[in-house]
């Protein structure tokens, strides 16, 4: 493994890791295409590594969310059950579906996510919703609606190789979860659901453990830098631009340029 290859591993951890915590977006939309383009990984191996990295690197943030009382355990457990069943089906479909078709699915999903991110960033313009903790609420949805919607979100997550937050957050928001609790609960369930998805892909021989360790460590370090940057910079404009970039990357993957 030469120095250039190690440099590629470094930037695949650093850039998505920094942007994810700085801009509040999912780094997987960059990480997966970068692993394919720079490391030459097949898309199914890129999915496996990405989900494992997300499962591991989300842990420090979840610890903070628990300390700040941002995790609604009843809802999170129900959501995790639904999404776990979904992600097992989704990753199993990803194993079966031809790589060329999978690239088109991934690309189309990225275009949709890019449009959603750009719209949301422009609409909110960096406004921070009031902080609400689980101590301030009486009850939130944790029944059939939540488990059903999270099942569908899990299937989409597994089929696209994402961490899942881009699907989980709209579900929580639609069911009336305050923003901070939605983020904390979504992040917590990602540890388990992404981990299960990665494990399923690993069982089929798609995991690359060196990349999980190396990219994961760099991601953790640069996530910390990104978190510090959020205290001094308004990032909504960059988030909107990044949404457009994700859309462009999605088109590139779908038509076979990456």
C-alpha cells in the first residue's frame, strides 16, 4: 500500500467526517463515492465499510445526547426494531441487486437527498429550534406508526448503504418529535441499525476491515474539529451548496462516471 493510497484513506475519513458535524449532514453521501473513485472499492464493499464506520463513529455523539437528555428511549427502541428488520431486508436486496443497478439506486437517492438538504437549508437559514429534553415532554409516538415508517426507512437505508439519519429524521419530525430529541434518538438507533446492516454485508464477504479502522479513526478526529467549527461559523449556505454537490455526485454515480 503506497503513500498515495494512504492519503486517499485519510481524506475519505477527514472530509466527510469534518463536514458531517460542521454542516449537520451525513458524510456517507461523500464517503461512498470517494471510496469507489479513490480506493476502487465495489459499491457493495463501500456500503459495508460506510455502515460500519457510521455505527462506530456515532457513539461519542450519542453519549453526549444521553447526557443532554435528548434520547426518547421508548420511541428509539421501537424505531430501532422496525429499522433493523428493514435494514436486514434492504442490505439483502443490495447483495442480490447487480452493482450497476445499485449505483443507479444510490445515485437517484443522492439526488433526492441533495434536493431535500438544499431546500431545508434555504428554508431554515440556520435557525436553531428551541432545545427540548425528554424531561419536558409527557409522551411521544412509539407505536404502530413509528415502527411501520421506520421499517420502510430501514429498507431504504440498507438498499442505499446510508447511515439512515436522512430517512429517520423526517419520520421523527412528522410524528411530532422535537428537533433535539429527534436528532438524539435517530443517532442512537443508527449505532444499532447501521451495525446490523454492516454485519449482514460482512457475512456476505463485502467488508474491508482495514478501511473501517483507518477511515473510522480519521473520521472521529475530524468530526471533533467539525463540531468545534459549528460554534464559530454559520453553515446554512454551505449546507445548501453541499446539497447541490450531493445531487451532482448522485447523477455521476447513476450514469457510471464514478
